[in-house]
């Protein structure tokens, strides 16, 4: 008899039939006596349809009005799901972001949730209703409709779970959990029963589309247990746990990869203070996000700096950068717009960066794959390689790090639930 | 430099191109210095699309949730129109029903506007913005989204015009004004420059789809001048005037007709008190609306009662009525589901019901058209005839009452504007 938040994304609610299936699932959980808040996204391609309408009307729509438009997507879904639940004899009540008490700042299109007043939702739960809440949206202090940008519905779900003190926030999606690698690339990839927030953050930040990093961060900050489960299949999915993992084992949880990357290198920059800011500032101003950044001492005291950007930003970034590089009297600018990024992730990295890096280099060298860039983070080692090697590299690393096998030494702290092992 | 409310219905905003055209029109009025509040409906078939989604999800959706769903239609349009206006350099701000301060009662699907707090809209106008308001929707005292049912956007526009003290409420639609008859039936039909509220009410209540009777009533009560104009053509349209017309002439303003009617007659009901209630009560309970009702003394002190219903309600009405008729020991129930209703409307009817009725009967008899029912109202005489005679009857009456000619005697009070005559 738990208090649960369940989030269903766009692919789970593409049609009235899909919505009916979700209603069956929610009604079944109600039958078990759970109290439930459901957070839904817009139906399937609805957000794309609305964006296309906006583009046809004004190629540079005012963010405030874009939010008014986009918010209709989730509003339609909450009404339909509430209807579907009522049809199944399951009392339900829909809530727009505003009605759910979700207050955000005034940054349209990518607002941040400032507070949630769960009074109305608590009332619905007390009346034995399922509360069906529109994800992705809220309202600012002046009553303007806002949307909370990418990963919005995940973040709404986690924030609501925190606000009402839910026992678990379930992210119901089209995969049945978090895997050690993309199963389409690595058939031997294994579903994880449990993963730490920190590890999830690194995996999801790397294009594992399962759960948005913003939501993971929020869950970590507010200690909300999150579970990734399938909308369409039964199973326990993967629990994303806020417990710090203190285990000793050398374990890695997975290999993440991102295909649509480009890499830019500025070579031979005369050393002076503030180079990073000088180079990155114009990119930030143009809203170009930079990911891996590596700075090296080059020849004769000059500096080489490389970084990756999303492929779609490559041309714009290069144009801006050439100009800055000239101003800084850099020797050259080179670029490669067919780059893939691969990361090996796990708390075990923390214990031995050197061990993981050396093995990684050895495996890729063995396959004849050049490493274009390498950087390490707390629990992650990332490399940039030519895109054509992506599958080869991921498979080789998955195999070499034995990710297809559940750990069976030194990881007892990790598997505290009796049932997780057997579900592997 | 007037304060105007302009309402654009679904056919005026079917696509981004249509919305662009509306924006051009609004921007042009802004250029002239007018302050403008725009009220819009959902795009083209959007409301039908949403209703179909609801039906597919739950054939008997809860009215509260249906309102949440349907309200998205207008919300999308306000955002798009605001974007289109901004693209034309015309500052604009969208308002949902709730944001516009439109408070209704809690009767979902057909709520009544209780009050409007125009503070936010006044603020937008003061900031030289066009206020773009979602028609058809509001919010009840508990913050639930409501829709105000049929004719909703017209009513929203008129109510807003009243609340802000607008100089005129313009209903912009796909016809260029109010005609003496449907021009598709009567090619000689003439656009009226001016019509009284009362006359408009009778005309629009009779299936003249131009302006919803609820909106006309509201305008009459709050003395809001309403003008019906074309979205797509220039022209002054028809002014619906709250001035009582005191003229002397025998003028009629038009002939309205409604095709989709059915007629039911209960004959030989023993006279007793409360027959009307006994017969009509079960229909009202079943939400079947009854229109023309005629009661006559029949043979041997018994009573005959006839009335019309919408054709779609015919079978249901007949079923209920047979049962009641049995209980009342009525002699027989007969029905005709191919009936058309035709009304001759105008302040002139008031002066001489007898004159209008006798001429009407004479004209129809001359064409060999049987009158199945006849009833008179303050400024209207209505008849029910077999549907196949509809066009013939309307044309003959239009011709006989000389509606193709502007009145030129005894109607000076009517045409107070110098320009109206010439525009005929």
C-alpha cells in the first residue's frame, strides 16, 4: 500500500488505445491499494506537431506564447487519461501544471520548478482519486504558463514525488530498465536491477534516453527513489537508488555512447590567462553547449584545446571559433564532425582511474581504433573516436570489462535485495 | 480610435495561413490606432478532433475532463495568433479563459459566465498590446476549467466587450453580414446594414448560423453594439443594434429556415390540468429540446398537441412520448421526421400579426404547400412544412414580402446612418 508517482512518456500515450493500456496499468495498481499520482507527457508526436504549427506561424515565436501552445499537449493527455480511468471504474482527476500547484521561475521554455504546493493533489488522493498531472509545465508567479524544457515530465514526476513524500517514482517507458549498454548495439547487454543516482546521471547524461539527467539530479538532491520500468511489459525494472554505494568491487555499470557529436581543436594558442573564457564565452552566448573539454600543453609553451559539441551545432561553433582563434593568434583550428563519444561508467572508476584508462586504451588499440580525445570524471572515463568505430568500440569494451556478467565478488553491499540477483 | 473586441471563429483560423490573415487584419486595425481585444475559437476541425479522441477513450467522458480537453483547442489558437501578431511587429499577449479573468459557474460543458475581471486585459491594452483571449472557456470558483457550450466564443466576445466597455464587438466570420434569407436558397437575398437585437435573436435562433442567440441575448442585456463582418472581405457588415426600433413601417428583416426538424403530434388527450407538463417533462428529463409547440382544442373536448424537435432526437422523443400518451389515454401519436421550419421575422410582425399570417398562408397555398403547424411570436411567424418544400416556400415568401428591396417608406428611424442605404 504505497504512495506512488508513475510517469508515462509520449511513446506510452500515442493513441487512445495506448492511453487505455496505461489506464489498465494504473487501475491495476489502484486495485492493489496503492495511492497513485500519474504524470503524463503529450501524446506521441503531438509536441512536434505543435512546434511545426508555431514555426509555420512565426519562425521565432516568443517563448511565452510557445509555452502556452506546447502546454496544450500535456493538458489533452491528462483529460484523456482521466476519462480512460473513469471508464475503468477508477476515480480520477486531472491537473494542469498550474492546478497541481507547480510554481516555476519565469524562464519560458526551460523554467525551473521553484516550489510545489501539493494541497489539491493530496485532496484528490484523500478522495480516493488518481491524480493525473500534466508533466513538463507549470506557472510562474504572475500566472503565466511555463514549460520546464527537456526532460520536463521526468522532472515533474520526481519533483511531485518529493513534494508528496512518495515511496517511489516510477518512470514508465518503452524499455524495461537500464542496461549495461544499448542492447541494439550489444546483444549481450544486461539489465541492471539497481544503479546509483551518480552512475545513472553519467549514463543518462551520455544519451541513454531512459531518464533525463535533470530528473536524476533532482531525485538525488531530494532522495527520491526512482524506478525505470516498462509500460508494456511486466518486471521490476531498474531501481535508481540514492544510497551511496560504498562497495569495494571494481564494478562498472555500463557503457554509454553518443553518436551525434563533433569535435573541434584549437591548436597553438599563446598561453595567457582567461583563454578558456575567451574561447567558450562566444559559444555560450550563441547557446552552443560544449561537452568534453580537454586542454593540453602543446609545443613551445602554447596551448591546445579540444572539445565536443552536438553535431548540429558544429558549423555555427566552428564559425564563431575561427574568429576568436584569430583574435587570440592561435596557430590553427581543426574540426571533425563525425565523432562518437563513448563512456565507461561505474563507481569502480573512482577506485582506479588508471586501471580503467589503461585497459580501455589497450582494448581500443587492439581493435585499431584511434582515441581522438580522452577525459576522466569521478566515475567515468570518456573517449572520442571516429563515429564509424562506435559499435565496434562499445562491443569490445563491454566484453573486455565483462559487463555481460553480474558481479559476484566484492559487491555484496550493492545487492542488498535478495531478489535482485535472480532477476539478472 | 475605438476600443474594439473582434471575434474570429474556427473557419477564420483553420491553418497558420488563415491565422496570418487574421493577424494582418488585427494589425491593420492597430495601425489605425484602435485598441483591440481578439477572441478566438479552436482551429477549424480541432474541436471535432478532440471530441473524437474523447469518444475513443471513453464514450461517456466526465464533463469536467471533457472541458480540460476541449479547452486546449482555443489555447493553441491564442498562442499562435499572438505569435503571428508579434511577427508583424504588433505587440500581443495571449490569455486563457482563466488568465482573462472569466469566471463561470461550475456547469461543465455549458457553463454560464458569472463575472469577468478585466484587470489583466486592461493592463495589456495599457501596454499597447493586443489581448488575444481564448473563447468558449473560463474557470469556476475552484479553479476548474469550464467551457461555456454552444456559441461559446461569441458569448465570450460579447461578455468581454461589456466588461471592458468596448465601443463595438465585431463578430468576424465567413459571411459578410446578416441576410434577408440564406443566399444559397434565395439569390436575391439582401445584406442588412442594420438589424435590431430582437430581430437578430429570432433570425439566429432559427438556424441563421452567423451569431449565436446566447451572445445576442447577452449583448442585448448589456447593451453591447455587435457587428457581423467578414474575415475575408472588406465591408461594414451588419450592425446588430440594441436600440429599440420604433419605426412605423411594415418592415420584415428576413426569412429564417431550419431543415433538420421533426414534428410529433399527440391527438385526443382527455383534458385535464398539467397535460403540458406530463408530456414535456419526460422529454426535458431526456435532454430533448422542444421548439414550436402548438396546443389545440380537438374533438369532444379532447386536446391535440403538436411540437417540433431536432430530427436527431425524433426517435427518442417518439419512444418516450408513446409511453406518456398511453398513460394519459391519448387517442393517437403521429410523427413526421421530414419537416422544415420557416419563419418570417421583423418588428413589423408586431404591428400586424393578422396581416403577416394571412399573407403567408395565401402565398404558401398559392404554391400548393400545406402548413403542418403555425405559431406566432412577438416579431415572428413560424410555420412547419414538409421539408421538400423548404426552398420553394422561402423563395416565394421572400419575393411576396419584397425582402429583396430596401424599404423606402416609413422606415426612416431605421436607417439613421447616411451610408447604410447606399451599401445595400
